[in-house]
């Protein structure tokens, strides 16, 4: 009997695996076509200071496949698995810079606006052509490097440390700025923080979520803020959803915020009306 049961479970397992493989192949194929056919869009989530001004935005990629939106966590991971992240990353960078150029030309941005942030995958950053592509995109859009913020994750620092440091340093010397995304969720040692030209730490949403009425002090948030202050870096909190979280963050020295409390990520035109709707 045991033998029989074992075999039927094996069958079930095989069937599930086949199903998963088929779904994955479909996903990769659709992703490939979407890259070829310009099937992506970008949305922009506002970033605010403690006075309520819009100081920047983060560009986030969206994909609607066969009528269904696919989560970025899913399709970015799939793109990273195959080297499709390179053409997708190029598209994101180009499109974000073109939008920024439009906003600057149309004088859509308030004086408080400092930077547009773009997420850069490790493979994209490690691409030997990355720097040249970046410079070319910025030049063709006639945007100053200081208006772009490159968001990197700690997972990048698993790679060749010297190479990464040199590349970041060169880009930093050219005026580009770096934010460390999802800070606190990675495994890497903290010693790299001092050695790399990082301008900003983004406190991960998971830690901001821990700030709630019945909680003891949110010690990780406090520690990240202090670390950032000691290293002379800017600090922004991601995923701020409640007034109370914002007040806590402000009282503890974090003066930049991004999250649903202010706005969800917005389409290009909605972002501009969001800025104009705000009291001056
Ligand atoms: P991320 O870079 O950490 O982006 C922040 C994520 O948090 C976004 O999810 C945003 O929509 C979400 N978020 C912002 N505020 C709140 C809030 O108050 N509450 C909650 N629950 N969520 C909030 P999204 O757009 O789904 O993107 C997920 C991840 O996918 C991003 O995390 C980023 O790692 C990646 N991603 C998105 N677009 C790109 C891209 O163009 N290139 C690359 N390489 N990665 C991207
Ligand atoms: Mg990000
Ligand atoms: Mg993040
Ligand atoms: Mg994330």
C-alpha cells in the first residue's frame, strides 16, 4: 500500500512540476515579447519632506500581461533570471529620463524637487556597458547627472567589491547619486557602507510597518536612522502608511517619506496634477 501511495504522490508531483515549468516558460516568453513590443509602463511615487513638499519621486515599472497586471517582484525576478533585465533596464532608464526631460521643459516640477530615483538591478549595474549607456541617455535627454538617483540593493555587494566600488566612485564623481534600497533586509556586512559613495539609505517598509501604537520603541528604525546620521547620509522611509508612523519617524530624525499615506505610484500625467493640487 505504501508503495502504491508513494507512486501516486510522485505522479502528482511530476504533474505539478510540469505545470510550473509550463507557466514559467509562458512567463518568459511573454516577457520577451513585452520587451520587444514596448509593453511596459512606468509609474512615479512622490517622495516628501517633513514640510510636505515633494522632493523627488521613484520610477516603478508596470506590466499588464494578457489583461492581468503582473507584480514587479515577479517579473523583475524573472527578468533577472534570464538576461532580459538588461533590455528592460535600458527601457526603464530611457523612459524615466525622457519623462524627466518633459517635466523639466514644461516646468512641471516644484523648486523643492531634487531627484528622480530609478531602480537598478545588480546585473544591470555590473553590465560593462552600463556607464556608457547611462551617460548617453542623460546626454540625449539633456539632463544633469545630479537629478538622477540610482537605487541599488545590498545584494549587489555580493559581487566583486573592488569593481563595484570603483564603478560607483566614478559615477559619483560624475555627479550621480546612490540610494541603498530596502536597507536592513540584506545580509552583507556593514563595513561596505563606509567605503562606498552612498548618499541615502532607504529604510525598508518591513521596519516602518513595525511602528504601531502598541509597539515598544521601533529599535531597528531608530538604529538605521542613527547609523545614517553618523555616516552623513540622507534617510528616507519607504512604505509610510499612517500619520502615526510619519510622526514617529519625524520625532526620531527621519525627515523624508514615501508611501501610501501621501500617494500611491502615479502615472506620468497624474504625478504632475498631484504636484499642482498640493497647497503651496
Ligand atoms: P522597491 O524599489 O523597494 O519599491 C517600493 C515598493 O513598495 C513598490 O512596489 C511600491 O509600490 C511599494 N510601496 C510604496 N509605498 C507603499 C506603502 O505605503 N505600502 C505598501 N504596502 N507598499 C508600498 P512595486 O512597485 O510593486 O515594486 C516592487 C519591487 O520591484 C521594487 O521594490 C523594486 O525592487 C522592483 N522594481 C520595480 N520597478 C523596477 C524597475 O524599473 N527596475 C528594477 N530593477 N526593479 C524594479
Ligand atoms: Mg526602489
Ligand atoms: Mg525598497
Ligand atoms: Mg523592494
